[in-house]
C-alpha cells in the first residue's frame, strides 16, 4: 500500500473540520493511537484502538462543538508526517481557544497509526 501524501493529510484535516468520524476512522489503522493535547500522562491522554480513538474525538467535539483546525500546512517524510494548523474552538461553557498546534503522525500500511497532538498553552481568547 502506498504511503500517505499531503493530499491524504488534507483529506484527514477536512474530515476533522467536518467532524466526520467515519471518514477519520477509515484513514486510521485498526490499532491506531491518538495522544491528546492534555491528560495525566507524559503523552497526554492516550486513546488506543478504533473504538477508543473514535470516542476520544467524539468527546472532544462534544466539549467544543465548533472545533476547527484552520490554516493547515501538511508535510510527509517517509513513514512520518505532520500538520501545522490553528485550533479554534469554544467549549460548551463559553471558553474560546485559539492556538497554533501540530499533529505528528506515524503511518503504516497507507494509514495513520499514531496521531500525536501538541498545542500552544495559550490563555482563553475571551478571558
């Protein structure tokens, strides 16, 4: 299977922005891992496998229903890739975030095996 391209990462970003969980999960391996931007562990909160990753992303959208990632720039180098973007979202209690971020990807068999998210620790923009 061919390695993902920047077009593949754009399609992944489009699916994230559309909150299209089925499209997202179709681009990830069965044993995929998602390391969220926050959480108790060194890598944040880790979601492992299709069901956990699906639930983790859906919960994030419930917390910030207008979540979007804009100004994306994609890069692929072998079995690694990354997307730089600006995260924008408002939590259900009205806290607005806007911060630059990066998703670091590991690819396997033409899909995303690991999505590791990093975001600038910026105060809420409506504070």
